C-alpha cells in the first residue's frame, strides 16, 4: 500500500454523510450482548463487507467467564389505570433495563419506583443501564417522566426471553501479503447509542471496504463483538490466531465533536502506539495521548497480562468524559458527519504509515554518500518539494542502522512520513539501503528509549 491510498482525495462532506447514514440506519436496532438484535446488526454490516458470524453456546467456559444466556425482547411498557403507556419500549429501546427478565403484573407506584432508573441531573435524558449477570428487571426513563407519575396502580410488562442460546460475534478477514495481522475491533452491543457504538462500527465498516480495494502488506481482521464478553470469547477460541497480531486498535466514540484521542497499549512502546501518536501530532489538530489503564473498552482484554498484545484504543472524547455518554442524548444529532469523516481519515493515515513502515541498513555508512553522482537529485528534481525530499534522504541515510524504522525517523525528524518513504525507495533503487529485520517484536530502539 502506498501513502495516500486510503486517506487522500477524500470528499470529506460526502464521506461524512455516508458514515452518518450508516449510523442512522442502524440506530433503531435493539442490540445487546446476545440475541437477534446483535445478529441483525452483524447482518447489516455484512451487507457492506463480508462478515462471518460465529456462535458461542450459552454456558461455554471462557477463561474465568461463562457465556451468558441469550436475551431477546419483543415489547415492554408501564401502563397507567387509563390504559396509557407512560413508559414504552416501542418509543425508545433504552426504556428497558438491558437483560431484564420477563414480568407482567400490577403494582403500586411505590413498588415500581424501586425498579426505575433516571438521570436526576439531566431530567429529559433516558439512562442506558444493563444487568447482564444478575437476573432482575427494570425500566429506564427520564426524571421528568418519573416525577409526573401519579399514585395509583400500574400494569408492568416486559415481554422478554432469557434462555440458553448463543453469543454471536462477526469477523471480516482481509488477507494481505503477510500472515501477520492488524486487528481492528469495535463493540456491537449497545442499543440506540450513536457515538458509543455505532460511530465506530460505521468507520470500521467503511475502512474495511476501502482496504479490499488496495494492495495490503498485513492481513486485516475486523472483529464486531459484544463488549468485554465478546473479546473474551474471541481470545478464548483464537489463542493461536492472537499470536499473529502485530498491531491492533479498538475503535470507539468516533463521531462526537471533541478532539481525537489515543490510549496506548499496555506495552506503551509498540509500533501502533508510536504510529497513532505521530499521526495525531502531524494532523495539526488538538489531540490527547493517554497511557494505558486497565479500564475502558476491550483493549483491557487484549492487553491482559496473559496476552499483552500491541492493541491501543482510538477515540475522540473518551468514555465517561462527555455528559451524553450512556444516555438517550447520545443520539443522531450528537454525532457529526465531519467528525466521522475526520476519524476515518486519521485511522486510514495510521494504517498507511504502519503499512509503509520498515527498518533499513545503510550500505555506505562511513560518511555521507555522494547523492549527485547517483542521479538522486535528478530523480526528485521534478517535484516542488525537492528540498524536503533531499532532507528526508539525509535523515534516512543517517538513521538506517538496523535499529530505527522509518516511523522512528519521522517522529525524530518531524518530517512527513510520505517524503521519508519516497526517500527510502529512491535510496533502495540506488543500492544505498537494504531492508533489515525489525530489532524485536515490540518496536525499534527509538521506541524502547
């Protein structure tokens, strides 16, 4: 893959609109960590890219976890004495506590309130709440709704089914020239949350589609799975495959208007950490780089000490740091087409740099070689950025000692990676460089220091 094959010449307005339409199309689906809503989401993704669905039966042991029962819901409501649905799952699927067990009976307002969840500081927002591993039932509603309910008797109905079934996850594997893999993972389990779920699914789907049309060095594995338990299930079933992962990214919260952010892998010094940092630095936009913590999205599974994979997390505003997080305010208006497009371009740029990175050895290491007599200045003379390319050649020659990758050189020199890649290609053609193996699996000397 050449620099720019994924990120360049993008019509940002058109791209943003396309991504937002995917989010809009998928928004009504009642997803959860199991069930038909999750399968429907995977089928929708599969309409755009090839997705293989895998089923993990309920009760399957997954390291210290067990696959839960499958949950499906048809309807739910709270009805007042006049027959009005005062809380209605059909109006918004966040109204039901996720994984609620079935119930249908009459009760007093006082008893009902013991099973109600609200956001008192945001009186018009519905919270997103779940109870995956403790069987109970409940409703989520706005504080304003709860405050207006009069005393009386209410009919409570949750028409759900919690029974043995399966957990489902989807994979799209795009082969490359090498078996070494680049993992891109996004959780697919949240109902009607546009940023914390659907933004990442949309960007990942569009990136996978674009990757199919270009030459690839790495094999790309896209994983669409329920949060936490889905990644655990994949790792439990794919320990051999996991050993092939050289780079990985968790995608989340890619559509809000906040600046881009990146959370490093547990290693903290992997190539993906250096690459994401470099791309965000070179973007010229505000950004944040964070150290790894064992809290957040599925990076905490891939980076658990038994795996310690080079997997970071690419986001805009991190979870819990915007008020709309896990509420009905995380809606289609909250997600911005321009932010989705910007996230796509930055992710594409990260992939391009990783694809084109390499470690080289200078074959003329004693003093600077004479470039003019080799026609290297002439070879780049037709370009308007000739001086930048000359400088790139000098940097590549000086640091091509078998210990520094092009990405290391780019970060140290602050030069454009594309110019460094072009310089390396010219020097390879002139037989002044030769490829060298990477010093180790965690990255080059520059990243270890």
